[in-house]
């Protein structure tokens, strides 16, 4: 069945009918691929613009104080290939599911939604950690060396990668519909989250420091991936820090560094002397 015939919102975008056979399939896939590329480019421009403004307004939030990446616009030269491979893998998985070539997805409901999305995010984090460890292994490092040319990453570094690295990371989205009965809407949501969080992780400035990013909580932060670029052999994870904590690859000063970016609590002892009464004005 045609993908766009199945999802009425998108139906006007395709004149495909089942009798068109493989040509119809190819047309459907091309439209889906094109829509994915367009969505990624919109996110890229919006998130990139947001961080350019935020970073200019808050120079004190720069993570690597003495390093400035002067090649940030050059890094965008690799974005077309990276975006294409991301879109190819993502639309490939979605398309396979829509054709019924994968396991049947569950109907979207109040419990399947959070459960499937949560599972998929946890699985992707594990995938990313181990693929990343593999890319740091000597025989594979040549595919990852380009990404590490950015010792001080910027929001544009997210797509500074080789096609092989992009494919190894994004193959998750090709495979997951064959393993998890996840509704397509949640895959779209997860991909959107990945695009935004991938750029956030490379922003180079910590704007959202919070205790949720450090012990005992499992979430990562911008400092987390920034330290991966700055120190090279720590912090391989994506959304969570738990794989790094378990495998002993967390940077020893990660928690303390993140904490140093958190807004300072007002010092109550400065206004009220111990044992004194507060002003009665
Ligand atoms: Zn790396
Ligand atoms: Zn990176």
C-alpha cells in the first residue's frame, strides 16, 4: 500500500496508486526522503540560529574558555552528506514499516506511546555508545577522525562527520521498526529530539546546566559531549551517562564541571546572621 494513501494528511503529496508497482514505491520513498531532508534543514537552521544568539548573549557560559573554533562555518561543508545519510536511514525505516515489511507497530495509546518512545530512546543510547566505542577502535577511527577535528565543537559540528560514521549511527532507524513495534509518529518525535539534542550537545556553551545532568541522575548535558571532544577518551554516550558510568569512561571531573555552570543559589547566611531575627519591616 502507498505510504501516503495510508496517512491521509500526506495523501495529497503523492499521486501514487498501488498499480504503479515499484515506480509508485520509488515515488513515495522519494517524497518521504525529501520531506525528511526538508525537516532536518529547518531544524538545523532554527536550532543553529537559536544557539548563535544565546552564545553571543552569554559568553560566560563557554565551556572551553581558552579554545575558539575558527573553522565552524567550514564544518558545514560536510552537512549535505550527513543530512542525506540521516534522511536515507530514517525514511528507509519508516517506509519499510509503512509497507508492512517490518513487525506490525502497536496502535498509539496513552501507554504504548511513553513505553515505546522510552524503550527506543534507551536502545538508541546503547547503540550510540557502542558504535561510538567501535569508531574509536583503531581500524574504524579513520571514519571518525573528521568529527574529532573539532576539539572545541560548535552547534554546527553535529553534521561534521563522514558518510560511514553517519550511516553506522543512523542504521538504528533502519533497523528499529524490525525489532520494536513502535508507531511511526514516535519515531518522528525521537528523530526530532535527536536532531535537537545532537546540536545542543555540540553547542560549546552550557546554557541548561541542572542537577539532572549529574549523579545520581542519568542524563547527559552539553558539558558531557563537549568533554568528549576536549579530552577524546571520555563520555561516549548520547542521552544518558549510565553506559559511561558503568564502563568507567566518564570524565572524572564531569559532575563537578557541570555543577560549576549551574545558577548559584542565593547565600542565605549573607542576609540573615545565624541566630538573629529577620527584619520586621
Ligand atoms: Zn568520538
Ligand atoms: Zn561530537
